[in-house]
């Protein structure tokens, strides 16, 4: 079942890696990692199509789910968990699912990825269906938990995608197939390496591009930030200073009056509005700060 998988083959560039010095080993790993971005580049069209579907779902109030096992699952959970602090999203908007549940984030749950029943069950438990989109992540392209989850998601009316690092065929219940062929790993079968790096790169592209299209940035600045710790209060203050003529103290006070909402604070200052009026204008313009500032 796995012997013909690219991710399970031996890498000819690291056959005698155990005989190498530390510096030589590091060099081999770095050389192999350098090939990952080229592999991702070859799949830009498929990645873009998945993102387009994602944006449509999110604009309709749907949700984006990642589902995977082991490294794949952990990377999905990581990407999803970064959206609320970075883009002030509802935690429900982007969610990561890992075979084996919460415990699997910090330790291996043997056999979790081989249970198709649990894959189907989690989809129904989370009521994944119409308006939602889900991306299965499995380097081998064969994890029963992931494939079963995608099949059930399609039955429920969701849009489905599958990210793999092998030459997998497009199954009938998959709408988007993203193949990133990174080749054999430095250590045979250790897909936390190049496959994991490719996964992280693609997931970054998906959520970052989606958030930009949901007006979560102004240019390349994350203006839809919600200050929740010292670092973010400082960053939010500096963002306000960047888009206004306020000094640090005044920008900080404005941010406090806006309950830590950077985008709202900018509108308050630019248009000389109250907190509530600024929020209302943002809602009317789907949060597009550039439209508000140019229009009013």
C-alpha cells in the first residue's frame, strides 16, 4: 500500500548520511529544504482555486476546516489557531481537526489515522456541511481517517480539498486536489520534514490570502488586529501612528478607547467618529478600510 509512495522512498542524496559530519548533515537537509518552494510553485494554480472557493465560503458565513493526523493534523491546528490573534476572526471561522483529538497535539496517538469511522463521526459532530469548506492533509494521500472525513463532508454538502505529497488520483468526493511533490525525505518516510514544510507553506498561503480578501489588511498591514497582550498593544499603537498623525501616547489612548480594535481606532481618528459610529461604517463597508477612508 505504501511501498510505491514517493514519500516512502529512499533519498539518493542522503543514503550515507549517518557517515557524515554534523555540518555535512545540516548541509544535506538545507539543500533538500531548498527544493520545497519550487515544488509548491508548481501547484500554485490548484492552491489558488482552493483559496477562491474558501473566500466564497467564508463570505457566506461558512467555515474553513483542516483535518489531518500526526504532523499534518498539528500543522492544520497551528494555522487555524493563529487566525484569531492575527486577524481578529471568530475562532469558529477557521478550525483544525486532528485524529486522536487534543492529546494528539503533544503525543502520538497510535492508530488514530487508520479509523475511518472516527473520521466520519467528527464531521457530523461538528455539523460540517453546506457553506463549509474542508481541506484534508495527508502526505501519503491514504489516511483512512482523513479520506472518510472528506467523503462524509461531501455527502453533507461541503466543498472538499485534499493536500498530498504523492501522485494521488482525484477521488470522486474531492473538489480540489493539491499535489506538492517534494520527493523522498532526507530520513526515509519522515514526512515532518519536507512534506511538513510544504504543508506549512501552503496553509500560510490559504489563510493569509483569504484574510486579505476578507479585508483584514490595509495594504500589507494587519489592521484588523485586536490587542490582547503587551506586544499586540504596542503593535496596534504603532499601526495607528503609521496611518494617522498621532504620537505614541495619543495613539495608545485611542486604541484603548476602541477596546483594542486597531481598524476601528483608525476610522475613529480619520473620520472623527465615535466608537459605535466607526464600527457601523466598518460593517456597512464589509470592513474594507480603504473604501471607508477614500469614500468619507
